[in-house]
């Protein structure tokens, strides 16, 4: 519906019908559709000159389909019925011409469909009613063939024209009405069900045929990862046997065990996000090749659902209070959905009071999950009160994100804002770079039949997604699909063009996961296991030297090493003390800056209220107006926090981190020099072993920016580069997780604000501007909420600041820990060499040679596997 086509005549006519002085802003799509619907239905009722009870009942049923649970639309509709009947506007066809220009072709067809349904309400279509509907249909521009189908459909004729039937199915597809309201989506769905009962037969099937989507690349990758696990098992066994003989430190076993655990637990995680009713659940069913996720035309998914592999089917619910409970499979779909009543008007309130955190559905036979993939299905984020928190949680440890939008209205303003947020969370808050793991799927492309229009949609999306500050990496991340048509093809094992489109997408994401994501993961594991093997070989070589007497420790040397161990432990404590001191100093300085910032915040935010705007009417969309104003407050608050963080917090933290970094470098350099001194004195390779240990620490993801070049002096010019990520996306990330418009809505509509706006329907033109009053009330409620939450917000910022400092300490502490292990292992080997007989020493040296040979063979095996993998990749 193009509401911009509402002109002055339309506004005046609707004011006449309702008896209220309306403005153009008050003419929303539901209001305009209801006005046309009332005129047509009453026209049908009076066309044959008599009003029967069945028609009265049908009028009530039909009208109530479009009455939201909340608001003043019911009162408005009563006024419309009274005005249309009293002034006999249904007889004046020029009246219809004034109100229909904004309506789309599908909306016009839905409108006239209710007219035919009304005509058949008493069991018979009167000739005069049919003539009236033909005239109205012609005025609306509905094709005669479609009118004939509607007439035949409601009098239960069997010989329905297939071409006309396909046209009506196409135009009344519920997905076409998502841009209006959920009540229109539901109305279109019910109309198709009553008019063409066979329309949903396919959705109700339980076809168990083998899906045609095969995830070959993912399966091969899983097999390759299993081979890598076998290599790690072999390495673990060698290390464990060597450690039992005091030939290697226990730390190597722990490191290999970590890798094994990672390989065994690692899964590709794909999150599917978007607004409500974009077909997310249908898309997941298509990916899985089975109808698992609950599907309906109106908003359905009510919580985060994780679909994963399991040895048997089971559903486990995780609740917000930390409890877990397994539920029967039969309860899964009802548990995962929001109620129909809520989806038609109370979604925010029901979602806000939901006790569920997430649901885990384990399944043994899903092809995609068997291939090492977990899929996270999210509820619609546009109306979710915890949108920011859920988005943040969804994107944690996620390998790929699928953002779903509707081809009929791709990337609305709300979706553009949401996808920008997703991009920043995925790429470390870098506005200039794309998120390389973000895919955009444009669903319902089957509703856009024109090739030219499809090309125009693609062009618009590419301009936005790949513009100056791109959101996605390239065109391989943008796909046009019909999830439902693809699912139909999969379940029936029938190829269609939409299944081809879908397969193109699955191949694209498979390639991304296995090559761009998986290859990086495998390379990291290869590098780490190679480093561990090299470290093991170096340690065995040292053990061999000790047994041969080439490395000899005098009593004095042993005492000196014990002192160095004690000194290293003391330096660890010293660095921790400095970390605590600088962390506390930073928080204290930030607290002072926070108090000054909060002091004038209220006035600054109040000045921004003039910029708040809403396209909705306070007469019948009060909750949407409140939501828009609350979003305005949240946006202003977030901007203020970001500016303050980047201006003051970042400078405070960076200054103190600089001090910490200098101390870390100085202390670790002393430890390095001590190791070198021992190597020089006894001909050992302790320093080389530390180098390998540092490489392992890097592989664990710790920040070694201040410890990797221990021999160099700290360069102050690198200060900005080391902590460039300390922006809003870093230090204050998640601090405002509760501050969104949808999050405020349950608070506002249950408070005093609703008392004020409930009286707007009868407000006269002499009253004070209602928008100013509601803005003030929303502002007061939001400020009150902020005042109560300042402690929580500041604590979250402090937690993030503390984590920045502790991450530096953890890195340094890990290096010191490794140095101590290296010293201790040397002492154990020396002690063993002194106690064993010559025969025992000969046996030990033989075992060392075997273990070195075994490790070298594994190393060669890894290199050979890597080479073959690279050759295979090049061939592809």
C-alpha cells in the first residue's frame, strides 16, 4: 500500500465517515483498508434490499479480523459503519475511487474477496449482489477472470479455472501482506484456505523422501577434521609416554589435550536472523530437508532455538533462571512459538515476560547437522524487547550469519539499521570494512515475476550492501530465494528453479565454511600441533644431552636455577599487583568522568526530543508512537555514551595500559635474559623452548602485543595501534543492552503514559499538542529507567575495562608459567640422569630416539596432508 497516494479528498472523506477531524498522518494502511472494506461489505448487505442475520454475523467476523487487540481501531470502525450506513456511501461509486489509489493489486483482490464471502454468507449469491460486486471489482481494476473464480470458489464449484486459480494464489500469497500488519497476513492466509482448500495441502504433508540438497563439502571437511583428531591422538600418546619417564614436561600433554577437545567439540555455527515473518523457520526447514521448525504466516518463533546433532531426538529447554528441562517432542513446536493472540498485537509484552532463554533440539538424522553444523534460529528482532542482548548472544562464536529479508520490500529502514548493527558486531566495530561472514538472503523472490523488477531489486541491494562502506564482502554473499518453493522441491525430490537458486546459496555457504572458515581453523590447528611437536623434539634433544652428560648442572647451578624460578614467580605477582593498581586507577578516573558526564546528560537528552519523530498516528497506533519515541531516546543515549567513551574513557585506559605494557616488557626481558644465561652456561636450549611456548600462547588467542618482541624497547608510537579497538564496540560494548525502544515498550504501556494517550481519540483541536505531551511522558519514563540502571551500566563498563587489563596480565603470566616449567623440567632430567644406571640410561636414550622418530613421522604426515589438501583446493 502506497500511503503517499492519500490525498486531501481522501482525508476529507474519511473525516466525514468517522465524524473526526483527521490528518494525513492518521490515515494508516489498516485504517484505509478498513474504510474500503466497510463500504464494500455494507454495499453487499444492502444490495438485495434485505439484511439477514447471517450477513450481520459475517460483517462482525470479517471486521474483527482487522481489529488489533489494543488501540482505538474498534471504536473507529463502529464510527465508520455508522457513517457509511447513514450517508449511504456504498451507493456512491465515486467514493470508492477516492479511497482505492493507495491500494496494491493484491490488497484490492483481498478486499473484493471479502465482498464475495459476504455475498455467500446466507448460502446463496443474489443476482443483485453479484452485479454490485462486478461493478466494484471493475472500479478496483480486478480482472474479470479473478472475479469469476471468487464467485465459483464461494459457491463450492469444482471446475475452477487453473490459470485463474494460480493468479489468485500468487496475488493472495500471505507474504505479500507483511508490509501492512500481521492481521492482513493472517486474513490473506485464511482467505486462501476458505477459497482454495487445497492451497495448504503441501504444507500439511509428512513426506519422508530423501532431500535433494547434499552437503558434500561439509562431509569431506568433517572427515578431514577426524583425521586431524587421529594425528593429535597419536601425538598425545607419544607425549604422555615421554612425560611418564620425565622426558617431557606435562604442559605439552595439556596443550595437545586442548587441541583434541577443540577438534571434538568444534562445530560450524550458523545464525539465522531478521525481522518477524520473513520465512526464517521455512528457510531452516529447507536447510535441514525436513519440516522441523514451526511455520505459519504470522509471527511464529518466540525464542532462540539451536538445532544440532544428537544420538537421539530430544528437546531441552533452558530457562532464564538457569534451570534446564527436557520436554516431550510433541510439545516442541508449541513451546517454540508465540501465541497467535500475541502475534497479532501483543508480541512485545509476551516476549518480555517469557521465561525461556533458548531451546536445544537434538536430532540424529539431519544431513546438515550430521555434517558438523549447528543452526541457531532467532525470533524476529524488530519487535523483541531484548533485541540488543539477543543479537549480541546470537553472534558470539558464530561462523556465518544469514540475514533474511523480503523481496517484496527488501531491507526496510528498520532492517537497514539492524543489519548495520550486525555488521559492526561481526567485524569488530569497523564501520569501513564489511563483515565477511554475513550472508543476505532475499526471500519470496517467487512473488516478483518480472525479470526487470528482479534486476532492479538486485541493483538497489548491491548499491546498499556493497557501497562506500560495504556491509557484505561481495556478491557471493547475496542470494535470492524462495524458501517455501525450495522446501517443496526438496521434500518432493522435484527440481524447480527455486531449488536451483537455493542450491546455489547452500554451495556458497558451504564453500565459505569449509574454505574461508574451516581452512583457517585447520591451518591454526596444523600450526599449533606442528609447534608442539617441534617443542617436544627440542625438549627430547635436551633430555638426550642431559643423559649423555653434555648438559651438566653443578650444585651451584641448580641453586641458581631455583632462585630464577623464585624470581620469575615474584615477577608474576609483581605484574598482577601493577595490573590491579592500574585497573583500579583507570576505573577511579573513569568514575570521575562518568559523574561529570551524567550530571548534564538529562538536559542534553531533553534537547534531543525535538528530533524524535514517528510516522504513526497517536489516534490508533499509540504503542508504535511510544516505541518510536523510546527508540529516539535510546539512540540519543547511545550516541552520548559513544562520544564520551571515545573522548575520555579510551584516553584514560590507553594511558594506563601504556604503563602496564612497559612493566610487562621489562620483567619478561629479564626472564628471557636469565634463560639465555643458563643456555650459555650449560649448553641447553631453554630459550628455544620458550619461543615455541610463546607460539602456543599465540594460538590460544591471548593478546601478546606487549610480549612477543621481548628484546625490543617499548615503542610509544605503537600505542594507538595496540589498542585501537578500545571504542564503543570495545569498552562500552553491551552497556546499553536494555535500552531499546522495544525494551522500553512494556514499561511504558503499563505505566502512566497509556492513561494519557487513551484519551486522544476524543481530544479536541483546542487541546495542547498531544505529541509534545507524549514525548515528555516517554522522556520522563526513560530517564527514570536510566537513573535506576546507571549502576548496572557503569558496572558493565568497569567489567570491560578490567578485562582489558587482565588480558594483558594473562598473556604475561602464561609466558612466565612456561619459563618456570622449562626450568623445572631441566632439573627433573638432571636428577634422573644422576640416579640411573648405565643400562637404564642406554634404554632411555633408545626410547628418546624412538619418540623423536615418531614425532618426525607425524610432522611429515601433517606436511603431506597439508600439501594434498592444497592441491585439491587448487584443482577446485
